[in-house]
């Protein structure tokens, strides 16, 4: 839980193998009066095309966001989770991150 969520950005390293699809699923929830900037998840690096998913506007329930890509080289890709809200009563939750 992140509250109040003025600005949150976390980058995770995801090992990848060249030419093998990597899929990452992240369960996110927002509460309160969130505002216009919704939490976003992105996957990039190692020659992958940037993949992004944005949380819908529903508050109070988890949504699973999925990003994926096929790297051109073996190494470490970057999973970035960002959230921002100017509302002082807003809260942001990350439940589960699944790497496939």
C-alpha cells in the first residue's frame, strides 16, 4: 500500500532470453478520489518494443494489467510501475506480480 500516493515509481529487473516471449502480469488497485493520472505498468529493454498497460478508473477492486515483449538479446528487461495522485485520500496497492 502506498498512501498518500503523490508519486510512486518502482523499477524491477526481469531476466529475459533472446527470441523468447516474456509476459508480466501485475494486479493493481486504487482507492479514494484518484484523479486523471492512472497507474501504469510498462516493460522495455533488450530490444523489446515498449509494452504499456494503464489501470482503468474503477476504484476499490484489483485489476490485472498485462505487458509483454520478445527481446532480441538475452539480459535484463525493465518492468516499471508508476502512479500519481494529487488527492490526499488516494491509496495505491500492488497485490501480485507474475512473470511468465
